[in-house]
């Protein structure tokens, strides 16, 4: 039915407000193309290159020209154009001129790689299109950068007034009419705005007025009317197939103890409601694993230390709980704790696994919310992001705790209170106490010796029984 909307003779004006950078081409090719397909990708690049070679970054043609450039029929151009609109690469306007419409195609640059992977919806969409975890992680690794830790480093950057000391204050004032005219020019310039790389999945279909109507009077409506909040609300509603009434309940829950709408709380409440209706299938977003850029274990681990770190890094927290329970369904309350550790305390999935392993060992296989959040708060302040750092800090804190208990028992014993002076040792993870944990795989002789000692121990147990 494209002929009702558009004809080959219809004119169009395509324009951009910024150049496409090298990184934009990489993002378009590697991240957007798997989502929109090669035809829509080709259509976008054809229009963008045609526009960018023009002095004013604007070109007016008829649609017959696009058909010639791409070799596509008009119905294909019309359908592929919609994909570009859906992912925020194009905004379309039209104006009636005599008997025909004239179209305006505002081409937008893509999101940055960081924004793309941080986006809940697009990252999941890409993961599903790629099909395998390995391909997804390979793409993430391609765009990864080695950041520099500036914690505890002194900032010695010079300010403007410290460098340009000879500049007189009068030089910063607009004192002449010529200068005022030049400085106040309203001519549009090239440049990328934040909205240029945004997309509006679900926004046009979501009824925000209905959502507002369902909200109780004590929830400030202006929070829902903010542009950034509306974008997130529409995305979550689209992702989890939620109605305006359901989203109103989610917004209410997210703002129960706050005056402003928090992004993370909104996501958390949406996932909770999703699990209420899809109890047998946790959302994929709750099964994330340690980010590639924060992994430290080699791909082929040899020592027990490397194998343990590799396990924590390559296993999602929910999967870890399932394995701990021999494949049994994970308790809803435990899933809630895990998500709060990730979203509220900003712990990475691998670090969450270390925390869970430690708590289950010292707390009789029970996940204590109070203990988990107490440790998480401490690790968050310490900015713990890798499994290796989490294990090192856990060991350090455990040694402090054991030393403190030993000192306390010794003090009580010296006062003649009748205690034996022995510190009761709590069960601990093997990676925290085993001296052989950092060794490479044992030799045949060591394994035989270990088997003989185990046999002696079993015999001793039988005699005691």
C-alpha cells in the first residue's frame, strides 16, 4: 500500500546536522546492521553520503533518484525506511505541495557504542540477533577501551585564567556593534546534540495520558512528563509488554519513598512485575555475566585460582544459585536480592558471585539479605569491580575478623573466665583457606597421597561410628 503514501515523483529533502565519524561507520556496520538488515543499512548510507557531499549538508531530489541509486523498488524503500525511523536513524516529515507531498528526511548519527551496549533494549535485541554469547562478547570487546583509574591522583590541569594571564577583562566584553552582530548570529551550525543519537522505540505507541490518569494523586505527574523518563517508560513498556495501567503501578512503586523517579528503581519494578506473569522464565537481563572488559582469568585456566575466577566470571548469579541448588528453581526472594546487588549497589555479576559464595559458606547455605547488603555497601565504597579484587578483599576482611576473634578469646581467657582460648573457626570457601588453591593441577603422586589420606580418614570415621 506504499502508493497511498509515496510516489516516485514525490520530492524529498534529506539533511543532516553533523558529519558521520569513523566510529559512527563502525557502529552502524557492526551494531545497527544486524538489527535493521543490509538493505536498510544501504539505504541509510546512500542518503547520508549523498547529503554529506553537499556544501549545506542538504539535498533535494525525487524518490525516483533513490530507486536508481539503490536498485530497489519503491515499496522496498518505503518498508526499509521504517526500520531507520524505528531505531532513531531518521525522522520523517512531510508537507503538502499542490497535489503531492514533499518529504523531509532528517538523518541522525547512530548512538555511541557505549550508549548502545548500555541500552537495555538494544543490547538484548543485538544479542538475540547474533545468536551466540561468543559473537556478542567479541563485538563488545572490539569497542572496549582500557580506562585509566584516576582515584587518588592529583588533578593539576591549568585553568583558562591561569594560562591566559595577559588577557585583559575588556577583551572578553562585547563592546562594539560589529562584535555584537557577529557573536549573536543565529545561523545554524554543524554539531551533534544529545537527541541526535536517541531513538524512540514504543514512544509513539504508548499512551502517557492514560498512565497519568491511573496515577494516584500523591505521585507527582511532572516526573512522568519529563522527556528522559518518558523514553525509559516507553522502552520498558515495549520490552515487557506492559499496559499504561501496569506502568502506572510500576511508577507508583518506584516512587513509593522518593519524590523523583529513579531509573534503576523503575527498571527493577518493571522486572518484578514481569516475573509475576512470566515466573518460569526470568528476563534475560537478570542473567547477565561479568563484562568482558572486567574479566581477568585466561581463556584456558590452569591453576585452581584461575579456574575459580573463570567460573565466577563466566556464570550469571542466577545460574550460580541454580547450580548450588542442583538445578532447582531459584527462590524469588533470592533473585530479588541479586538484582538489588547489581542495580542498587552497582556490583558486577562476577563480584556478586564471590559475595554469594562467601555468604552461603559462612551462613549455613542461606542468603541473608542484611549480610549481603552490608558487604555490598562496603565493596561499593571500595569500588570493587573484578572477581580477583573481590576475592582479595574478602580474604583480607576474613583475616581481620579471625585475628579480632582470637584477640578477644585470649583477653577473656587471661581474665580467668574459664574459656579454653580456642577460636571457633567458621566454614569458609576453599579459595579463601586452601594453601594448594594457587597451585597448578596436582601431580599423580600428590593425587595418590591425597587418596590414601582420604581412605585413612574414612576408616577412622567407620571406627568412630
